[in-house]
C-alpha cells in the first residue's frame, strides 16, 4: 500500500473509532495489525496478499464481535 492509501486508511480508522457516529465498533484493524509494523497485517493472520486475513484472521475477527451488543430480534 502506498503512502496516500495508508494515510486514507488511518484517517478512516480514526473516524470510525472516535467520531461517535456509530453505536458500536469492532476494531478489526486493531485486531489484525502487527504491533511491530502497524502498516501490515500480522503474518499469523495474513491470507497471502498482505491485505486480507486467512481463516485464523477471520476467526479472530469473529471472536472479537460482542454478540451481547447485537439486537437479533426478527
């Protein structure tokens, strides 16, 4: 990802996390990002293209969703 795209990614994440526009947020970016290189997905979760998660990454994202905060009424 180039510097311009990285800047947009960061800007969008700040908005989603901090704007107050959303009732709840599950921060998939924070879950999948490498703490050693925040511009990259953790190698453990990398699906191979350095952008999309593999099955372990998908499971980590699913596990992070707070189901008690969802209204699942029909």
